[in-house]
C-alpha cells in the first residue's frame, strides 16, 4: 500500500495510472475508519483497478465551536484497516498544503445545501464541496464512493458534479448500521453509554415513520409528530431538525406522493448525530 502525503506526488501518481489505463476508484474520508467506510472501500475495490482513499480532517467544513480539534484521529489504526481491505493508495495531505495562506477559492452549491444541516451549519457544505473538488483534482478518480448516511452531502456532491461538468461517477451506498440500528459514524465514539442508548431512538423513529408511510399515512406532519415523540421520549435528546423532504431538491414536503426522505439531526449530550431513511412506494 502506498502512502502519499504530497499533492504533487499524488497528482503524478494518478496521471501515471491513467496513462496505464487503470480505473481509479476513490473513497474520500476524514479517517477514524469504521464499517461504513470499509463497505465503501470494499465496493470501490471491486469497481476500480486501483483503490485510492484520502484521510484528511478538513477544517473548512467545521464551524466555530464545532468539534474540529477533538474530531477522533488514529492514523496508525486507519492505515492498518485500509491495508486489510486492500487499499492501494492512501492520500494523507497536510492542512498547510491543502490550505496555504493565500488560499481564497471555494465551491458553493446553492439550493440543495440550504435546508436541513445547512440551517444550523451554514458554511459546512461549502467546506465539503471545496475539499471534495480539490481532492478530485488531485486524485483524478474515475469514480468516487460516498455513504447515504450523509444524504445531503451526497445530494450536494452530485449537484456539483452536474453543474461543473465533472467527469466522475458518484456512487452512493446504503448506510451501515450497528446491530442496534445506530448509523455508523466516527462521532459515535463520543457517546457515553446512556447517550448511546438514547441514540437508538433515531433509527427506531425512522422505522416507525416508514411503517406509517406503508400503512398509508402520507402527511409529513403526522409522520413527523410520531418521530419527534419517539426521540423526545429519551431524556438526553435534543432535536435539531426532523423533516421530510423531496429526495432530489431537499425542500420540505407536506404530502408524500411517490417518495420522500426523512432526515434527522439530533443532539445527544454534546454529540450531534444525523440519520435518514428514504420513503418509497413499493
Ligand atoms: O464525509 C466525510 O467524511 C467528509 O465530509 C468528506 C467527504 C471526506 C469531505 O471532507
């Protein structure tokens, strides 16, 4: 497994692989890898001749007072896991090289970023799209894989690809869950045991929402009322948002016609968790 820290070196390596007509599959990550990341890598391993990942905790997607400093990091463990999955290249750029002092450009996707996490984290998606565009320019993948757990991130990246005519296939893969239903996230490590129990209410409430939908309930307000009830029954939870949106535009919907996405962000103690579930007529 190659570990490449320099931007120039990574670009050179990717150009060489492209000249050899190798298909590059890419999984961008912020490290502290879990089963969700590993499932993206396993799929990437099958889809590309070469599997590249990046490990970079991107400061520009964290707001003031968020967890950039304490975001979990363990490079040694990450490299071991990457090796076990069969990753070929790990790109580990430094913050100084990604954001030199003269840096002043960003990529902003306007509409799809406004609702949901865009309300309480107004600059988050600009940080994500900017770093993802940079990583794509450096790693030059043919395809890139993202988890559907970050549904709004995936929708935003797809929009950026279309709008900027970027020639990379974006693949979204289903959320990987713990046995109790909690969506895998590097931030789960922050949860103390009582918080961890309260966190189960997110998926429980999503499943109840899905059940109501399949029983014929099409009113977003009625479904959300049940969802809120389940989450709020846990003392340690504080809902940031619980919404049902159009899966493409991410605008709120009142009546679910063919499909919708239930999207949640809930603070449990100091930890903010997100989760979602697609509602679709069978
Ligand atoms: O999903 C993540 O881990 C990050 O937002 C990403 C896509 C690696 C960009 O920093």
